[in-house]
C-alpha cells in the first residue's frame, strides 16, 4: 500500500511538472561575472560590488528565466552628475568592455522584460582599481629666524598619486626608512587630499649635510587587485633650485596673415634641468604648429591662431616658471557707414544750409595701427572749418571716423570715400563710398499688399518681404516679434540687403510675427523704421495610429479608430475610409470629436487587407493605416527547459523541439504547423506539416521530435502556424549537436594534468571557482597548515583541483565543478527499462582545522528541478589523500557535480584528483594508503616475482 501511494505521488509530481513547464512566466534575472574580477562581494540590499583592475576585461552576463524569452537591456548610470550624458544601453545578455578605464566604473543595471508582470532588474556596482605613478614636488621656505644671525632653510617634499583604493605612502632616504620620530630633523605629515589625489608631505627642518640625498616615495594599495607598488626618486642637492626661463621674443608680436612665426624659450636656471612645454589661450596649440625643444613654430599663421602663447618650465621644484607673449595678426574687415542729418532740426531729410555728418567704421587688428583718409570725388580731402574730419574723438566708437559738413552747399554734393588702412601696409585697404546729393533721402519701409499675413504649407520655401525705399538703401534686420525665439538659421537676428527673408523648408514651429526694421548701417542714422509680417504655416492633420496591425478571426467584429492630434487649419474638412483603393465611407468630420471610426461587424475573407483613413484639411491629408489580417502570431520556442539530445544510431541524432503559441485565441484555430529544417550553410529547406488536434491554449507546451539529424551538423529550424487565413508568422532557432565526451565510459579518467581539465566546467551560478594547481606553484606562505603537499600520486609537479578559502571568501561560499555530459545508451530500442549502474570515484584531500564540506551530486538531463546528492563529507580528514567511490544509476544523459563549501576560516582548502567513471557497481574501495606506500609495495612485489622466476630458471 505504501509503495502504491509513493508511486502515485511521484506520478502526480511528474504530471504537475510537465503541466507547469508550458505556463507563461514573468522574468527573473541574475548577474554573473566571467571576466578578470579581483573580488566580488555582497553589499546591503543584495547588491554586488565587482572589483576590477584598470585595463582588464569586464564581462558581465545577465542570466534570465521566463517565458516568452525576455528581452535583455544593460544600462549604466555613472557615479557623478557630470557623467550622466555618458549613459548607454546594450541589448544583449553579455556586457563586454575590453581594457576598462577608471571613468567606466559605476552602477550597471540589467533589465529583463517579456510583457508579463513587472520587468526584472538587478544591478552590480563596478569599482575600477588603479594606481598611477607618484610625483614628488619640492618646495623651499627661506626666512630669517628672530634674534639669530643665520637663515633657516626648510624644505618640503610633497608626494602625490592618483589611486583607487586610497594609497598608502612610505618615505625612504637612500636605504633608510623614514618614520615620524626616527630623525629629529624630519617631520612626516598625515596625508591630505587635493585635486591630484592623496598627498603626503615630508618636512626637512633647517637642512643639514646628511639631508642632501636620494629620497624615494613609495605608493602602495597593498597589492589589492594585484596592483604592484609604485615609486619615484628625487635627488636633493645643495644646487636644487626652481626653474627660471627667458623668452627671446617681443611682446606683443604683430604679424601679417600667412607669415611664419617662431617663438624661442630658453632655461636660465633650475636643478634638475626643467622640461619646457608650450600652451595657448585657445585651449590647444594650432594643429599645424611644430614644437622642437623650446622653439614653437607657427607656419602660415591665420587670424584664428592669434592669442596668448606661454612657455612653461617645470622640474618639480617650487612652482613652474611661465612666460607669455601675445601674437597679434593684423587684419581689416567689415566696413560700414551711416549718415546723420542736422541734429538741431527735427527733420530726417538732408537740406541745403544745414549740417550733415558722414560716419565710417571698420574692425581693425591691432586697433592702434588704424588710419583713415577721406576723398571727395576721388580727390584727397583735408579738414577745414566747414568740413571737419575727426577720428580720435573719445566720444565715438573705436575704429570710427566722422566727416562733418557744416552749412551744406550745392557744391558739396558728390561722392565721399572713406579709406581705412593699417600702418606699415601689407593688408589691403578698405574703401567705402557714400553719395550725398539732392536725391539722398531717408528710408521708408512698407509691407507689399498681399504679403501679410503670408500663408504657406509645411515644407514650402517662403519669402517674407519688406519694401524699403530711400537713398542709400539701408540693411534690413529681421527678428521674431511675438516671442523670444531664434530665427531659422539659429541666430536671434538676420540681415537682408534686399528686404527679403527667404526660409527654405518652412515648418509649423515658424508660424508667428516677424519684424523687419532699418539699420543705421549703410543708411541714415535716424529712428529705425519697422514693419510686421505675419507668417501662417499650414500643415495637414497629424493622426494616430500611423500604422496598426489588427489580427482577428473570421466572423468577429473589428473596430478601427483614427484620431486627430493636431492640424492647421484646425477645421478639418472631411474624412474617407478606403480598402486598398476602394472607397468605403466618406463624410464631414464632426467638429465636436477628434476621431472617426469604421466598424466591420463580422469579418469575412473579403475583409482582409489594408484599410486607410485619410483625414483632410486645406494643407493635405493625414493617414491612418490598419492591416486587418487573420495571420497567426509566431510560436515561441521554449528555452528555459533543457532540450535533450539522444542517440538513435551512430551517425544520427535527435532533438526535442518545445514551444508555446503566442496569443493562440486572437485568430482562427491553428490547424497545423509547417516545420522547415535545413542544414547550416546549405540553401535547401526540407518541410513537413505537424497537424494540431483541438484548440491550443495559451501557455500550452507543444513538442515535436526531430530525427535523422546528421552528426555533428547544426540545423536551422523554422516553425510556422497555419490557420484558415493561411500561414502565420514564423519563428526560427538553431539546433546544435553536443558531441558526447566519452562514448565508452570505461575509458574515462581525469587527473587534471592538462589545461582543458577534461572538459570540466566551472558553474557560473556559484560564489567562486575551483583552482587548478600543483604543489610546486602553489604559495602556502599564508596558509601552511592546510591543503596537500602534492597531487594524489605524490608528485609536487602533478596537478589537482582545490578551493582557495582565503579572503575574500566567506563561510558558506560554494564552488561547483561540473563534468561533461555522459550519454546512457539504451540496451534495447524501446528505451531504458533497467537503469545501468556506474561507479563514480575520486580522490580527496581535506586537511585543515576549518575544513567545510565536499559534496557530489548527480545531475540528469530533463530533470531541472533538483540534483541528487550521492556523496558528502565534512570536517578535517587529516593530511593525506583518500578515495571515495559511489554507485550511481542514471536514467538519461547525466553529469556529476563536485561542490566545495568554505568552512569558518582560511585553513579549509579542499582538493580533488583522479576522477574516474566505470561501468558497473562499485567494488569495495581500497584502503587509504598513500601513493608512495602503494608504489613501494608494487616495486617489492615485482622484485619478489623476479627472484622466484630466477630461482626456478636456475633449477632447470
């Protein structure tokens, strides 16, 4: 009765497991690492901190479960606000950063979502460790001691190094280690932090002869992450001095564009000899500049390369020396003029008998070299009582000259020319002509009829126009009048010489009022004339959805809704619904609603197709598109359960496909699946239909066995659902053959002598890894009372696997070593009825007062719920190798797992060696003799046999 209940319970569990396999599940996520981690430890809230050395490879993998298979996204939020713009996203399982830099530290998030429940998010903080070379700088303090006849001379040696984690410093004088109190003439200050990093200061009080020596500063992060100590040496002598330099150039240097400029800097003092560098006020030196020693050469200089250039000398003694010179590139540009009528009369016109002023302005570099001259009708004009020329008036703008014509006469009409030049020549002059005549009149500004408001459609090219009259015609300035918004070119103001503002590809954001106004430049210096032009940009309705796929079964209703978001003019004229190009329905748009609907009461075959809703106003049409179809959604391959491989015959293999159907009830019943399969690298597809009986439920797991697959080829599998509509969307996956490691189990033996370790793998879900080592290479300096002194054979050169339990390992941490898969071939073609037996054996070494636990598990394919514990041992077993043997009875392809669990302290190293797997039940294990004793016994036995044979031969 008890046996019957047990069997029934087991069957219930199996059935429940099969039923639960196909249920859709929300995502879960874990983060594991497989790069060069120095340490991974848990922080509060179960967040992991991953420590890595700068320059190593960061590799984080997001392990997810859930069905459908979740989409994975990696994001990074940097540590400081200034780094936020560097946020990036990676859409795959593994985040790989080669040669990681210190700026790439921060918190990394893995987000998995599959549309079920809330997304699963885990984070890990990456801490990048580094140590830069330290730098020693020397500073001297010279002051007169009170009531003494000597000068006290104090020297400070400052050592600084950038690092993470914080650095620890030590000072040496020659071979002598300097500590606080070890020398009365030496003081060592506690470190403090600067922008350059943590700083340590050594103070030498009132220098003595023995203080002139080699000083070394050693920076250390205590070998964290394997980062070695770094050091720097500074030689202090009685000649040590801060740098001094001299520039062999004038200041400023005035040159013409196109010239080659050379700046020469020499050192005049400093011990050790200073290093010279050049810097520019323009953030960086020109790209074509050449630096050779203390000489900086700028070939074919341009106006953009003008600025302050500085020579800097540094030898880490005192402050760097700096000398600067300014390079001025001569230039003349942008000539303008304006006319001012008589300021004493309220009239903008020029009249005989009144005063007129002509002003001329240019930009000059250098401004002090600027000179002006005036011509009338081509002849030189000199200042007189009636024609007053001023160009040094402090009340006028720099670079400006004025010509005042007092008591204007008819003979004063003519062309006046203002000529600007730079002293010394080499730069072309600028000439500006101004006509003064009876036809010279102030400007007038109007908007042409019909040009405001100006109506345009989005995307057109428009011209805003203001008519300007007057002589001379002034420049027209355009700006936005109704809001503080930039002009189309991005500036706040645009110039026009013909009164026309041209806008290409006008957009709806450019709707508004534009101001045109006269400028005093190239015209009259009077109150500006201005006018307003209204621009109205029409655009067709913006609608949603732009495209929507609607999947529905026959005989069911379909409702399509097209919504208007915005339009100008907002009065929508009409709408029309079409199927392909056939008009279904049209009418005026209801002003009270912002949407229009079209309903199919009962979908038939003629109703499949592309529906278009056009919503139309004066500017055009906005279009909603609906694709109505009975196409089934794609199937979703089930990745979270193991898909077992099995061997049918020596040259072929099989594969078990598993899948669920996405939204099976959204369309008509799926009657079959079309299965396509092709060998990777080939073009030809082999196809067959898989019939489906009954209705598929959401989350129902379906299976199909693929057979006759050729070893060891991989295949591309395509699965397509079929309904009354026809074929639906396909899903594709790759089927890969996993070759068995040991076709004959009796031959399997692993002693870990080779690097591939017999295809064993480290479990990515454990806390740390097993380590392959030999006694000859293992460092036992810190934990001498634990671990083996050789491999199982007694050789110090032989290799074995062991768990290192020193820091940062914690009690309870586990390391798991997983064997390759072993295939169990059935004894008959109908499957396995009596499970075969195998003997799993290995040698173990468990020596140390903190030994934890060593476990062995049996892991079978298709049984993901649990692993079977087949052997376990805990505690100190002495300093010797022992053998374990256990019989196992797998029913399918299997693996064995060896799990080492860390005990309460660092003396808890567990080692394993010589793993074997043999067919049949285990015999009684041999006594736990050492390898040396076994070897000696074997030799003695061979010697005895040899002696007996010799004696027998002698008696013949």
